[in-house]
């Protein structure tokens, strides 16, 4: 807890904190004057037969309330100056730690939950805790000072009971902290499992694994619900502490009122003391119980998990030496999206020698994209081994993997910048002549000319899906990695443009693996791998035609269902801009 508190305190900027403290003084004025004004209004005004004097005291209290409202407004204006820099600092810590662990070869399953959910929890809790502590201190001090001015004997009566309630509340914090940790652990498990299931939803659906996917998510959902109910029970326990410190002083003062009046206190003084309890101490304790018991615990526990997960890797795990060559070998590879799910790939054996041109074909959902991710080291097989240049992919360093292979997915990523900045992202030191050659090789030169040249600005939302794919293909071509994997990376291009891009990669040399969405890609490849969800057939086009009924079906007009809605099945003509204008199958009925 000390680590978390040190971070919170060190993130407090002096200037906004000083402004916050300064504006808290006028905000405390109504509380400090409330009991005194009520007492004087009664004793010197209404009970003495001078209603004008009583009304004057109440008007003074109303004026103080207006001044307090101005102070409160200024307090919240300066709150963001304390909170937002703290949030930015947390995001940097999480991203830096995640990158460090991934670079060292580790995994970061909870990083997404930390950035998207837990950082926001800490941000809101940090702001809430600042407000709570400030309000508690300011209101309590104002109320006690007012009672001391009004009647010191009342302080001796109500303050011990108030402190008893504070102590009782403090005793519940340990239990509440453990329940909060359990809730956050359940939240991370749910984020990890649901993310894994959603990533494989297409393959699960094609293999009838919906029930398995639902079962995987069901347990963490139940665990999170149970943890949240346990947290709610702790909140109920805090009500007892509030009753001790908030209501017992009120009851004690009412019970002692006859004795106090008998010893010289006026009725107005007793009512003023009650006002300080009701308007000062009781709300202050309620704010502390609800705020620290909620925002405070969430802050400390969540911040602790963020700092644990954001810590950089202390020592990089052992990695294998750099690959000796670029042959890809899969031995008995099995992969499923979860321990109870049907395997997407089962016992797959495959060798892709250097310089090979392999097309992977099959119906949607049989594991083609999964195979691409496994080969590139983005997923680890459940069993079996994948090697690149004789080195197991899962033990290869990220640096060696990034140098050896490049993967272009179906949804190409283009960022806001120039054409040159997008194309040279994987090779920043590329010469202008090399950039132009890459654009020309994949057929992106005409698009570049239309945009205004390599230094023309690019806005991703103003490019079509096919235009984004052309720029991503040029980026991969310029990177010149020994292994290139195109995962339906040309599905938004017309057949002629697709052919030019694939032939450019094949002619450049190196290994080319194409996750095909047209049979023409398979016809251009040196070898074809057919996946049907249960088995695999590998060979040349002629060999696979003889061995695979599925492949023969894909080559016939009836096999157009594999590629229907994606492109022109004939592959003879294309629109003049070389971009396929037909929508994907899922958008066919979209107006």
C-alpha cells in the first residue's frame, strides 16, 4: 500500500493543490457558521422576541452558503489539473510495461483490461478520493471549531463518539480490500477468457463450438458476479460504522440536553450543537465511509494491480539463437480456442521450404487465419512445435521474428500521415527509389499519383478498403522480409490487381504464404494446402486436384459459395481503378 500511496502523493502538483486548499476555505464557511447562526437566531432573536435579529442571523447563514457555493465551484475547476496528469502517467506505465514484457518474450493477457478499464477506475477513484479527503477534513475541522466557539462542553460529549465511528470504519478496510482484490482478479480473468473466445468466434461457429465458447465464458462471469456480491456485503457492514459515529453523537446530545440546560446552556446553544452534528460531523463521516470505502479501496487495489502488471520484465526469458535459414516446419500442431473447444487445427504436419509459394485454401472458419497467426508467432500451439529456420517460434526473440517474417491481415492498418511514412514504417531508412519501386511493384503507384505523390497526406477514413490494402502491400514489399504471409490481404482488390501483387512477392524471392480467397491464387502458387476443418491435403495443383474432393469442388462453378460476394469469380475483368467494388457477403443486404 505504501507504493500506491507514494505514487498518489508524488502525482499531486503543488500549484493545483494549493488552489484547491485555498478555495476550500470559503466552502467551509457555511459549516463553520451554521450552528452559531442558528443559536444566535434563537437566543438573541426569536426566543427574545426580536424576529428581525433572528432573520438577520439566518440571512448571514444564507450569505455564507452563497460564498461556499463559489468556493465549491472553483474546487471542481482545479480538480482536473490534479487528476488528468495522474491518468496520463498510469497509461504510460502500463504501455511501457506491456511493451517491455512482450519484447522480452512474455505475455500480457491483462494489459488490455488495465488500459481500457482499470486505469479509468483509478482515475475516477483518485479524483473521488481527493474530494472525499478534502471534504472530510474541511467539514470536520469547521464543525469542531464552530462547536468550540459555541460551547466547548459539547465537543467533549460528541467528539469521542464520532471518533469511535471513524475507528470502526477503519477496522472494515482490511476485509473490504481483500474483497476488492478478488473482484479485480475476476474482472481480469473475464476479460482474458472473453477476449480469447471472441477472437476465435468465427472458427468456433464453423465447427459447432458455440456451446464450448459459452461454457468457457460462463465460469468467469459467475466468479465476477460472486465477487461483486461479496463486495456489496462489505458495504452493508460499513453502515454500522456510520451509525456509531454519525447518529450516536446526535442521540447523546439530545439525551444530555436537559442536563446541559440545567447547567446554564441555552436552548439555542443546544440546537446549534445539534446543527453542527447534522450539517457537519454526520455528513463528513458519511462522505468518508462511502468515499474511502468505495473510491479509496478501488484506488489502492486497482493501482496495485496496475503497478504489478506494468512493472518491466526484470529479466528476459531464455531465447533461442537467431534462425539459421527461413524454412517453416510444423510438427503435430494442434490448436483450439480454449481447453474445451473443438480443435481448429489437429495434428498438422507441414514444411514450407525457403522460397516456396504456398496457397492455403478452404471454407471460411477452418483455421486458415489461425494457421497464419501460428506461423507468425502470434499464437502458440496447444501441442506440437513450429520452427522457423530450425528455431522454435515460441522461443524466438521478437526482434528475430520481426526481421524474419511480415504478416498482412485482411483489414490493413493505415495511420494518419503521408504515403511515404505509411510505406516505410517497417523500413524507415528506405531510399526514395526503393519506395517508388515497391509502390510500382504491387500496383500502388497509380493510387499514390492520384493522392498527390509519396509525400501526400493520407487519412485512413478517406481511403477505401482496397486502397488501404495496396499501401499495406507496398509496406510489406519494401520490408523485404524473408517470409511474407498474406492473410486475405488482397480480398478488396480486383483479380488483376491481386495477381500483380502476388506475382510481385513471388518474383522478389523469399517464402510467400497466401491465405487465399480466390481459386486464382491457388492456381498461381507452387503448392496448395487444402484445409477442411478435420484434415489437410498438400501438394501441387495437379496433386491436390486428384487427392481432394473439396478442392475439386472449389474449382467448379458450385464452389463459388467459397468466394461468393467477395470478387468476380471469373477473374477476367475488373473495374478500372483495380479495386473490387462488390461488398463482402456479410454486407450483401446492407443498404
